[in-house]
């Protein structure tokens, strides 16, 4: 229990400049983003609501709320456990060293939300569920952990917003990935839930399973690998 606390304490110090920079950038680009958002039919809520939601979570990040929350869960959610060796080995084939697996926690007895609503969700470094889940779901949820390490707590409103868009999780399958590559695009051209499903489908196809979206197969793995490479071994942005 002391080791995770020490890791969080070190992160609280090291990532503070990155958190301040995110807030300043959000303020600096806010007007431009709001103007662009007015012409974006994909947003289900007024742009100003989304902007303030992001700002709120960035401020919570700056106040180290994620680190405090996870430290409290270590003490009060006794069902929370670290990843086991098998899970880490599996995750490393997709994410390389871009996630600090020592900080990831799994709570398979999160009754309050997961049992009642039959969902799995990520709170910062913690995957919350009711019962065990498949390797595919593990990869999907670890993408959200990766997103947290890239953009901070703002991943939460961005992921929630993605669920309410017209596309939701559907990234368009193989054809859309090819189109994105042909125009010089990247994983970041998709919303956060689409990102998670792209990487999950890469994993599923690699393991001989059918993708969730589209009809891609093993012959198409090079297409998926171009996106998977963006999460593999990439140094996180301070988190």
C-alpha cells in the first residue's frame, strides 16, 4: 500500500507543470475552440458546457484529486487489487511501456455503480467492474488509462461526450481507418471511445477474433497496427 502511495506522491510533484500547461492552453485556445464547436454537429451539448466540464476536471487534476481519490480507495476499497503478471504481460504486447502498470488497479467488486448499471468504467488508474471480464475489455479499459496519462482527468468528460455523439463507439471499421491513413490522420482524429475500440479491434484481430466494427481480418493487421503504434511505448505526457 505504501508503494502506490509513493508513486502517486512522486507523480503529484512531477506532473504539476504539465497540469498547469494544460489549463493555460485550454484558456488560450478556448475562444477559438468554442467558435469551431458551434459548427460541429457531433456535439450533443452546447459547446460552452463541454468547455467548462473540461476546465473543471483540469482544475481537479491540478488539486491532485485523482491521486487523493486513488489513495483513499487503497484504504477503503479493499477489493481493489494490482494487475497480475498475466494481465501485465498481455497489456505490454499492446501498450509497451506507455502505461506504468504498477499504478493500475482493478476492482471487480464495484457494486455501487457497476453492479447496478451493468457497466465497466475507469476512474483514473482504476478499472471498476462487477465480476471478471475478458482480455478484450481489459485492453479497451486500459486505453482509457492511457488517455488519462496523456491528457489528465479531462479524459473523463471527453469520453462521456463521445458516448453521446452520433457515432459513439463506432469508428467506421476498416474502411474508415484506411481513409484516415490516406489523409494523413491519426488515432487522435477519433473520439476517445472510438480510440479504445480501434485498439481493442487490433487486439481482437491479432488474437484471431472478429472485430467489433467492420469486417477486418488478419490480412488487414498492418492498417490497425498504424494506430496501435501510437499507444505502444509512447512516453506519457507527465501523468
